[in-house]
C-alpha cells in the first residue's frame, strides 16, 4: 500500500505530522544562483436507497470549545462550463459546452487546509479560478465569509480580491521579468493599499522575504537570477503581502525538482499554520497533498468522488478512483517499483464535452455495475466527514487486489 512511509518520496522526513505520517524533510539546499538563508456534489440523482450526505464537504475544525467554526468558504453545487467553438467554424456555428466543473460542494473552515487532487483535466484549476473570481460560474454558489460571490458589490469584490490570493504552478512565468523582486512582492500592496507609506512597504517586503526564506538584501535582483524554488518563494511572499484569509495554491510544486518540492511544501505548511490561513492546495499527486491537508477532496471529470480527512482518505480510501490513484503512486526505489504489480487506471479521461452518463468514472472503473450508467451516484455519508460518491464502495478495494497480486 502506498501509504508506507518508505514508499513515499518525502520519506526522509525529519518529523511526523499530527496524523503520525512523516512530514516532508527540508533536504540539503541544491545549487542555486543566489543564496537562500536557512528557512525559518451534493447528491443529485440517487440510484440506491442509501443515506445521502447533503454536502460533499464538512465545515472545518472544532475550536477549543468543541464547536465547529463557521466556514470561511462554502461552495455549493458549483458549475463552470466553457463555450467551445471548433477552430475555423463560422461565427454562426453554435458553440458546444465543456463542463469543466459539474456540481461541486464543499466547505472550508478558517485556518483549515484542504487538498484537491485529481488527474489533469479534472477541473481543479477551473475550481480555483472560480473561487478567486477570475472566471464566472455557470451554476451553483460560492460564498466567502457568508457573501455570495456572484452578488458582491464592486467594493466587496475588491476586498475579496485581497482576501483570496493564489500561488501558481510555474513560478518564473508568474513573475514579471522586468520588475525587481521587491517590486514584485510589493505590487499587490501598492495596488490595493496605495496610501501605505513607502517605508512600511519596504518593511513588509523585507519581513516577508525573510519569512519565506529569501535574503532581504536580494530585494533589487530580478527573477531570472533566482532558481525555480526561490521564484516560488517570491510568488508566495507576493501572495501573502496583503495578509489574505485564504491562499489557493494551484500545483505550486509540480514544476520544481523533487528535492525543492519538499522545501516549498514544508514552507507552505508552516506559513499556513503560523498565519492561521485557510488554504486550498491543488495537485495531481496525492503523496504531496496529504502532507499539507487536513482534508482532501478527490475530483474526477469535474465532480467530487470522495472527501475525507487526509489520514483516512489515504489509509482507507473508499472510492475506486481514489484507490486507483493511491495504487498508481510510484515507489521511489526502482527495484521495488519494478517488482510491484499495480492496477493501472485503464483508458483516458473522457472528454468533458461528452462525459459518460451516470457516474462519470464508470468507463474506467474496475468495479462498474450496469446501473452505474443510470444516474449520478449518491454522495454517501460514512461519518466523520468521510463522503464517497459510490454505492459499491463496500466491495473489495482495488488496493486489496493490488496487494494480492503483489503476493
Ligand atoms: N478557458 C478555457 N476554455 C476552454 N476550456 C477550458 C478552459 N480552461 C479549462 N478548460 C478545460 O476544462 C477542463 C478542466 O481544466 P482544468 O485546467 O480546470 O483541469 P485541471 O484538473 O486543473 O488540469 P491541470 O492539472 O492539467 O491544470 C479541461 O478539459 C480544460 O481543457
């Protein structure tokens, strides 16, 4: 089973998280161009008589009194579709709809960290952009601090843009090559709070550079003088300068070397905890997501397949898709990896222009039943915030089959 710490690419962890899992270690710094200081869907059509969860989410952590905090973010039956017109088509040719997000629901509590995993094309970035407000939703509702995003006034939108910040996948591409690092980090502050005295701007930039592990005296350098990991630290500092309440990290480490990935993952985890940030951490790699997330949402073709706290999701996944994702995580040791037999997720992700009827995963599901084509599977509540969109989740796990194959 992939959750064995030995199988994990962060296995050289120096400590353990509260779930008892190893946390990624900060490996020795790789050669870098400049010095870095020591780093400080609700059920729609149920086709079984099964208990149905109202939401695919769960408003976050209990506070000291045991009460659950009101969610900072509530996503309810969110849909995002794009109009697609074939290249070279006549202007009057009717466009087709590409359903990138097809009815997603979850909650996020203040200070909670939520992982979102799924293959490329499952709608993760579209979900992120809809929450930030850079693309409109075509259905459902996004509430931030109780305010419906779609009906916000211009003033409320400005506040929302400050409170919700993003860290992007390609750090170098996300930074303006003509601006100094100091100006890049300061830009959101100067734009949103233009009356901030220059001395205070400089102070906050220096403080953040130090906090993310960059020497403040590099403030006048340009992005090309930094390594990929350092550029991502610059991107993180820029995202934090407005002291946001929610940080959305969209594949923040996928473009980085594996050794640097662990450093950046650790940094994000530390910042999230120390600053009490709510965080959505998007990645296709479950072994990265589990280290930073209190809970994980598993997406497939624009829909939620499973939601649970990180530990149970990884050790006891219920949905065949989650099981297949876990079974397909490679083992870093090439000998063990060659010896391992694992069920490979067959076929390609279907086109979101014409998704399968019923359960969208059924065309690749090793457990598919004929009635999976009949209607959307119910989102079943297994207790403790664990929800799964599969009425056949109690059948033997795909992972059990993998273990048997491996002998
Ligand atoms: N602006 C757009 N116009 C048309 N289609 C889009 C647009 N943005 C995304 N899509 C499509 O929506 C679907 C979901 O894309 P999205 O980028 O959200 O997935 P993802 O899970 O983030 O994948 P990746 O990990 O590759 O970024 C894909 O089929 C993609 O081609």
